[in-house]
């Protein structure tokens, strides 16, 4: 149930949309889920009759949405082109040692940081590793875990699922790729004063941010590998991260090695991945 604070925020925004933005009662009712009758009461209690629409500044804590409607044909083109570009993304396990411009990584990380997150807690931290000695340390630690995984930890079912990918415990790409991005999930945030705040829907949020990061790097002409050495605790130690951060995933980033091959896999058709009701 919405608390006092939430109701007043909805009310402020509804009045602003009806008066300053000139939206209709029915549009605001649909947008807010508040009945038209209640909206009329709100307008009257605010001393407005809804017919005169004074230009007001947005209610405190709100700004106008920066939204550019696209023309129908443009929408079709954008949707198709985005799909066509994304379907060429593949995980790469052999990288060239060509360096990546820092600003490409920075912009991709800023894009990732724009992700939706539970209560806007932004429960992620990205550690970009370009230092050769640290990459070597990460490779060594990952290979210890991966040798264990392939030898004893992984079930036969898991090993069978991995077989078509041709992967093994050797993780040379952790050293050869120009950048590794270690992604940490914040179980809590701690501000400069040491104030601890709980985070919400953390896996969902960090998963969304990671998807945007992979997409941004792909669109910028780079290849990635989503790597999850299991377990990943060694990343916290090597990268000296605090206890409230949990290693989520290790993204290997760079240019693909010349002539690299990738597993010949297929995507499920739309009819299997989506249901329209
Ligand atoms: C959460 C997640 C964990 C993954 N972990 C590994 C990994 O540890 N090692 C690896 O070689 N590939 C890993 N992959 C890559 C998958 O094998 C790959 O995405 C899948 O085979 C589909 O291939 P594609 O990425 O080329 O489309 C992972 C992918 C995801 C999404």
C-alpha cells in the first residue's frame, strides 16, 4: 500500500501534469491509476479548476522527462537495426593484445551506470583491470578454481552442457585481453560518513547493468567474454574490495584475435522465447 509520502508525490505530479503540462484527466488517470473523480478533488483542493492551466515549474523532486517520440517508420528501423547489431554479439575466448582507448571503457561504464536499479540504489561497482601483474594474479587464481571445477566440482550434466563450447581450465584470455572488468554487487551501500543502507533487487539490478555494459562495448566495436570462475571470492582479495561487495562476474574485454572461431550455436525462435497474450 502506498504510504503518505508516495500519495503526496503522485498528487503533486498529477496536479502538475493537469495544470502545467495540459494533459487530460483521462490520460493522467490512466498514467497514475488514480480515478478521475479523485483527480478533480485534488485539482479543486489545490485552488485550481483545471480549465486555466498556469505554467508551473515541476513539483520539487521532479523534472520533465526527456523523451523524444520517434516517427513510426523510424521506430521500425531502430528496432530492426538494433536487433541486427545485437545478434552479431558473440562471446570471444581469444583476444588480441591491442589496447582499448580509456574513453571507450569510461562511456560504456557510464551507460551501465544508467541502468534501472531497485530503489535507485545502484548496487554495483566496476573494477577495470589493465595492469599486467594483476591480470596474471587473476588468471592464476581463476585457473586454480577452474581446474577444481572441471576435475571434481562440476556435475556430468554441467560438463556435457559445456562440451560444445570447447572450454577448459586454461584461461589465457585473462592475461592476453587488454582489460578485465570485475563487476561487484553491493549487498549494502556505505556513504562517506559510514552510513550503511540496504540495497534491493541486487542481482536483477546488476544483471541489467551488466547487460547494458556488454551491449555498449559491443556497439563500440569491442568483444567480450562473460566469465564466472567458480567460486569468485579470490577477486575480492586480489582487488581489495570490502565485505559488503560480492563478486558478480568478470567481463573480459578487447579486440578478438585475428581469425578467431566461435562455437556454432543457434538462438531460440521468438515463438519459444516469448508469449503474447
Ligand atoms: C552468466 C554467464 C556466465 C558465463 N560464464 C562463462 C564462463 O565462465 N566461461 C566461459 O567461457 N563462458 C561463459 N559464459 C559465456 C556463455 O558460454 C555464452 O554466453 C553462451 O555460450 C552463448 O554464446 P554467445 O555469448 O557467443 O552468444 C557465460 C555467460 C553468462 C551469461
